[in-house]
C-alpha cells in the first residue's frame, strides 16, 4: 500500500515560517525513505490539507499519515483537523487517513529542549 505523509502546520503570514515547515517535510522524506511527503497548512499558506492530500492521492497514495506539527493537542488538532479529515475521507472513499499525536509527549522533546538550553547558554 502506497503511503503518503503530510506535515500539517497552522500556517503563518511570515513566509519563512511556512518554508521552515516545508523544509522539515523534505528532510522527513529523506530520512524516512518515503516518496510522498507534503507540508500542508490550516490557514495563511498553501497548500491546505485537502490540496496536499489530493496531490498525494494523484501520485498514487492509498493511505495518508497526517502529523500535526503542533506542540500540544489544542483546538486546531483536537477539533479542526478531525473535521477536515472527515471531509477528505468522504471525498475519497477507500482512502485511509491516519492522524498521529502532536509533538507534545514525544520522548525526544525533553532532549530537544535541553539542546536549546545548551545553545542559548553557548550563544549568551
């Protein structure tokens, strides 16, 4: 089964922030060996989730894993994202859309924060 991945972020008026999400998606594709990886945005940037998933389906994806690029399970991840996924699945019968947990709670998070502390102290 061909699997696509979407890194789903909020989106920003600051284009460099959107580009950073796209860069993470591209790096994920290389690290994981996944051929079909897209960045998508809730608002303020393109593509939106529907557009990204339609692109992946057009490339042959039969299953899509959506990774909420949010730190916590806030309103967007808890309410907006499931509603969007429901609409997308209704428009694409047979497509499996899996949504992962947001970044909060991942075992690597404390190490990432410690890295930032060390960087801050080094640069101070």
